[in-house]
C-alpha cells in the first residue's frame, strides 16, 4: 500500500556533497545503513547520484564508480544512465533526480542525493533558467566548426556578437563557448540577453528545498594526497586500457562532454600524441597531469561550496572514520531545520 502524501513528496531532500576524493562514497554507504537502521524497516535509503561522470556507461575506473557490491548494498540511481556519445544537461539532471526522488518516496523509502557535480547541485537547489532549445542541425554545425576552427576562433566571434558572455568565458572553455555560439546561431540573440531577461524575471523553475551536508577538508594537502593515491590506484586498475577501449569504438572524440571528464581527457590526449605509455617516465608524467587536473577540479568544487552558506560542513580530514562522519551527518539530517527554498 502506498502511504506517500503530498507533504512527503514535497519534503526537503537530503544531500551529501563535497570535493572529489573526500570520501563521499564511504560516508554515504555508512549513512544509508545508519539512517535505515534508525528508521527501522519503514525507512530504507536509496542513493541518487549527483555526478556528471557516473552517468556514462562504460566509464567505470576513471570515474571511481561505486562497485557492484556497493550498489548491491544500497540501491543507486542515475548511474550508467546514458551512452558516452550523449550530452547530459543540468536541466535533464534536475528532472531525472526529482523523478527518482519522487519514485523512491512513493515506495516508502528515503532518497539521499550524493555527489560533487556543483553545476547539477546548484541547478537543483536554485532552479533552472529556461534556455532556448537548439535544433540538432545547429548543434551539428557549431560542433563541426569547433572541431575545424577551435575554441579560440569561436571565442573571438563571441566577443563581437556576445561580449558579455565572452568576457566571462576562458578562450579554452570549449563546452560553454560552443553552447553560447549555438544560442546565437539558433536565435540571432546573445546568450547573455536570455540570462539577463530571465534573471530579471526570476528563474523559470524554482529551486528545491534541501538539507545540505558537505564533507570538506580543512587541510588542502590532505585532499591532495588522497587525490594522488586514488589516481595512482586507477592507473594500476587499468584506466589506460579503459580509455583505449573507448577510443576503439570510433564514435567518440576529445570534444565530447564524456571524454572531457577529468582524467579521461589527459589519457586521451596522450594517446592522440602517440606517447608510449609503457615507458615508465612517460607514464609518470601522465599520472602527474591527471593528478594536477583532479586537484584543479577539487579547487573549483570547494569554491562552489563556499558560495552555499546553507550547507552544514563536516571536516573530512579530522581523523574520524566514515562511520563517525555518517553519525554526525545523520544527526544533521534528522534534526536540522531545512533551509528555505531559494526565491
């Protein structure tokens, strides 16, 4: 019998986040066990991933995807959702995450959102602006131009037609430059015009109320050590072979969002350059590039998190194990007053 009420459906979400390699998976599994035990048989937990890399099938090692045993321990959603050729937007994530949460609650269970893709999290909590739909033929045209001319050329064009957007985008930001160019080609209007109009009127979709727990290190060196160790473990587990298999498909390239994922891009570039990755020195240099790129990702994630004053911070480098951090997070989720939805 389904006992979910309208109040249940609108209940604030529980979100566990933090930068890459901070230990989210271990804490989430311990938290799910604790919350399920605390709630009894009537409150089992299911995890909804908030990760833009875990959605891709066939990308397992380089994304640190939860193991089969971990996913058997606690049901997971939004993992292995799409093929690596597909584009997956923040708007699609918000729709899929809310649908998954509603389905979990309809079955008398509790959704726990876990992950560190801050663009997805921001879209979920603050709402989405309604952007124009891009016809497939326009996307294909701009994609072909990006591959032929490069991001510098398209960025120079944006400076002429959309200087506001061009000023905030780095010349090498391929994905966002392409998106802004698509909007211009499809509508004849700059992306900044849509954003200004929508920001003035308020977001097209309102944000979702949530209690947000963030695992954040107080010592950056601690996180850097964990990032290095995890990347080295990935390499030892066959990460290069995984990228070689993706390349062998023949339908993927380095400009696709899936291959731009941190780590994948660095290995792909090395293979494009014809480097001998059996050479230990070359392999060590590649590993260092992957570690450096992951550190940059973590730095951006922490910057995003610091812009979210409603979050509850747990020091993940305090020497406490996953069970103790899970106990602390459990207390926050079950007792803290949820933040008001963004207006």
